[in-house]
C-alpha cells in the first residue's frame, strides 16, 4: 500500500488493540455509525488514547469501509455517519535556539553534533540516524538525505526518506566545523576497533561506524540532557519545529524551508503559517482600502 513501516505498525496496533475488540465480532455490513460512536466514547473513557489518536482510528475504519464499498463488499460506509471526538487545535510551542544550546552544553560531543543538525537543518530523527559519511560533502558545505531508519517492533528497516526522494541542503560554517570535529572523533573510534572510517560508515555510531544508533537512542538522550538543562517539557521532534519556525520568522522563502525539511510547501503552510511575519498584513490593508473607498487596481 506504499505505507512506511511505522504507519503499517500503527495501523496494525490500532486494529488489534482498539478497533477489533469492539466491533470485530460483527459482520462488516452489520456495523453502524452508532457502533462506532460507542467505540469512540469507550476509547475516550477507558483508555489513555488522545482525541487525535481516536480520530486516527476513525480514519482507519473509514478507509477500510471505503475500500469495501468500492469492491462492492458492503453497501455503505458506516464511518460517514459516526461522530469521532473533535481535536482542538493547539498553538505550536517550540524551544528557542538558546535553549537548544543549553542542552548541547551538557550533552556528549557526539549527541551535541546530532542536535546541531536537528536544529539547523530540521531533519527527522530517522533521517539523521541513517546518515553515512558519503552523504556529507564538508568541502562544499552540503549534506544529502537519501535514506531513513525505521524500527518496527521486531526489526530495523532502512528505507527512503519520508519525501520519497533524495534531497541536498546547505550547511552553515559553524555546523561544518562541528561536523569536522565529529569526523575526527569518529575516525579515532573506528581505529580503536580496528576498522577504517570510510564513506559507508554511519555518522552517528557507537562502534566505529559499522552500525547506526538505535532509533530510540536520540530520544532517550534528549530526555536525559534536556532534563539536566531544565527543558524536560520539550520533545526531540520539537527541534524540527524550531528550525522551521526560525527560518520563516527570519524571512526565508517557504519553498526553501520545505526543501530543507524534506516536506511540501503545503505542509509548511498548514503547520507553520502563523510564524510567517505579516502573513495577513497585505489582506488587512487591502480590506481597509476597499471599505474606505480608496482606489484599488481592477476595482
């Protein structure tokens, strides 16, 4: 179906843990919108699922029945008459660059390097963990993301990026300097275990580049060091939001921000629109002029 490993595991677990225990004993064409309403209310009251997680379950049920309707296995989709909980929009809060620096100051040099890339490029955790030294061109100050690491329950999978394409972005001089120091440490670690550090070696590794960090390790490390810095309420993923919001607030074009984060411009607009300075200023001034009767081109 073209799903990522993480998406497939999430769908499987939602059906196994939440959906099928409630409606799995019904024939597919016997399930009604009321059955689904009861399921969602039960998940709200008896499980720790958030409204957004319940809405995702609803989306999975709806998609399943859409497929069944197209295949003429059922006459209608009961999810269209169900009422999942409303998800309240929340204001995105992100750590400042100064706060991220405070975590770097108490972290190990290797993890501080990881944070340098997370904060200045905005790359996802799995994409950073998958980096090999051949992906970095420090002379040209560029980095290319072409793979990502996913860890389902029973294996590790190396796959394409979430954007499903390689993309190259520029690095600042300070970040290049941090990476040069990191490479020297990596070469020493590789020499200590008797293996060369070459282009195929992983950038973030504990065994001289032979294998990459566990996908869970950066999150555990962030929890540890951010707590020491007094920032335990932030998540590692929030550094991606910091990178995007800071670039937008400083006037970087949305297309450039999208390219650096490896996502679409539509995603940037949907998630970070309120960080674009004066994004509705032109509209406000236009409406004032219209109401005042001022001359507007084409009116």
